[in-house]
């Protein structure tokens, strides 16, 4: 697929303007349809408003909108006018609004954005924080009445930056992944045949568009290829998970992407009374993506919904990252995900994935095979290739790779070398399949969201009574939940505070207010309990082992 992202959308607009692109569902199942006519014409109006507010072709526009038709129209409207959209999450009511506004301010200044596209409610919350956002000209979508404006001519070229995806982690300043039109178009061109997309396909999604899985798989790919989407708000899905299943039944959906935790969540949180008469037989693929994929999560999901039409062959896997636009590997009905039993001692002690059928066995499930034009290597710490079944860092070469982290040359150089992206993820190759086994870095993943331990450690260390600089945040795998648990180990200033409930409460509140996540296991410890490296730094790996050995409650694989 040559050209720029707006071009296929404009072709759909010209040939079949009343074709439905996305159906935005409300909490009660009702919703609004966005046809290609609405997508382009409302997008053109929003593009003109962006330009009128000071946005220039090639410049960055921050899009801060809740689940709504205007979210999709603003995304494509920005690109229609030659602007570069950067989609960010709407401030959560659970978090400190001043903290969120300050983060938005720093990010907008870093990318030199001139325009903020949002709605009146979100703007009001930001205005009340006292954080200076006056450098941003604001376009309020819900205060902009519908009006006919000319459709702008495409102003971008294939090698221009099309959009900026920001890392989903919680660092103080998220890294912007710059993707060109050429990279995104190449991703769509190679990913669609891998999925075996058909004229009758229909995507069901609850994923946010500020994450690569929602943005690429559930917004851009379907818009370019004419595949309809039925979309729920992420907030509504979390409180009403059965709504996704009812949407699949009502609209005869065939494809859905979800992180591993969502399979566990749906298997455990939906009551039969909520899905009476619901059939999931229309689905040909539930694609597990975005965090380590667990075979047991697939088995639980199949057991829960087998009577409603879900079969093991309907569950696929994918390895993806924003730095590669999205997918790098994919399993399918033609190349099903493989599940292997591995010798635990060889895996942990020697870094080798040795097949085993009995004894101390651990399980690994493949993320599929590389897409056409994508090469995968497994390398050691020196960047040298490792043989099959040896565990090392996953390196990727693809025509869909990003051009770099925007205005982060040092961060870019650390991961992008000689045309290869060094992912920081660990894994091994076997018979063409990639198995992702962990992370080289210390990123914590809880329910599909990434958290950087140093940020959580900083928030805990600021609480009065905690010994500053003596905190460790860890992600500990919980097979029963299908995701990680957040564990915080914090030394206290006074031995009397080791079991202090008030201090524990303040620590939990500090983390929840900043990161919208809860500490699963908080341990207030006496001074000098935590282990340090020879250079004086807190050592996460040794402290993880000490926690697991001395403090952790064993987690089983049972239901």
C-alpha cells in the first residue's frame, strides 16, 4: 500500500460514503454510527478548526477526547489537514488532576504542540488545576457546531511523520514513537493477509486509542480497509465486561484484540444472567496481545464460553510494540500458537528452553511467526545471535519500524541500531515461532498497563515516614489473574512504623493518586532490609528473590 493514511479513507468516502466505519456504543448498548461521510466531513471541519487555532501542516496536535465519534473524526481530521495527531488519555477522575495537567503540559512543550483538541468537560478539569497550559490553543469539539467546509488536499508525503504514539507507561515524560505514513501503510499491507481479512469481518473493541493495539488494530487498519468496528468505552467495559460479549452477538463481530488479563477478566467477571441468549459463534479470532500470553488463560476462557461457541482454534496470539507500528509476529488458524512444557531448572538456571513432559515443568505459549518482511533475532548482551531455544533479547527488523523517539536521540540510539530494534523483551525461537518469556528491563505490567518502577518508588519515597531512596517496586506474575501484581517494599524511618496502618494507607493513596493502580502487596520494612549493589544502588533482582523467598504468599495455577 503506497501513499499516505488519508488516501484510502478518502477513496471510501468517494465510493461508498454511507458505509459504516465505527459504531461508538454507550454504556446501555445504544450508540452513534460514524460513516465515511461523517468521518471525512466532520474531520475536515475539525482540521479547519485546528488550523484556525494555530496548527500548521506538519505540526503536532494533542487530541484529548473521551470515547466518542469526535475522537475518530479528530484523529483522521488532523491527518487530512497535514497535522500530526498525538492521542493521549483523558484525565482520570481517580487521579490527581494537577499531576495529570503538569504531565500534559510537559509533554506538549516537548513536542512543541500548538493545539489541544478536547471537550468542555475535560478542558474544565484542566483549567481548575492551576497548571499553565496557555501555550496551547484549545479546540472544543462539543462547542463546534457542524458546518460544511472544503475537504483539504493531502499535504503529507509517505516519509513524513503520520502520528505520534506515546509509551503507555507512567514515566514522568512519555516517549513519543514517531511513525511515518510509509511505516504504517506497510504494517497494514503485511498484517491484513496474515489475519486473512474477509469482506464480512467486523471488529469488536473496548481498547483505548492512545495505545498501539487500539489505535492500529482497531482504528487505523479498519478505516483504511473498510472493516467496520463496534467500539465500547474502556471505562464502561471495565465496569460492564458483559457489554463486549453482547456487542459481539448483536453485531456478529468476528475479530477482537485484547491483552491477556482481559481473557481472565471476562472468564471470571461475567455472570450467565448477564449474557442470556448470547452467542459468540460469529467470532473467528480472539487475539491475545500486549503482555505475556498464558496458555492457562486461554483454557479458562474456552471453558467459560465453550457453550457459546468459543473454540481453542479461535484464540490467537500476537507480539506487538508501538516501535514496530504494531504487530511483529502473529499466530492464526494456519499457524496456531504453540504451547510447550519446559524444564524449569534449565530455563531459570541456564537460560535454555528445554522441552519437558514431566517433573518441574513450566509452560510457554508462542506469539506466532513473523509477518512478511519482518526478521526476528535472539541476541545476547553483546548483540550476538544466539542459537535456537536459547533465551535472549528479541531484536526486530521491519519496514514498519519507527523512525525514533521524538526529540529523544539518546533513547533512540539505545534501541535502534543498524536498522534493528532491540526490544528489551526476552524470548526464544523454535521452528519459526517466537516465544516471549519476560522483560530485560524492569517494566511492571498490571492489567495491560505499563508502570516504571522508579516512578512508583519515587511516589512512595515522598511519603513522610518512608526512608527516601529505600523503596523497591516489583511486578510479580500471578497466573491466577493472568497479569502481574504490584509489590512495593519500603523501608521506614522508625522501627515503630513497620506495621503502621496509617503510613500504609498514605503510601497506597500516594500511588493510587498518581498512577491509577493499586498496590497488591505493600511491605513496610525495617531500615537496611533492602539489598544494594556494590555501587550503592538498590538491586531489584536480588530484592525480588528475597521477597519471593521470605515474604510472598505462594501463588498457584489453580482456578
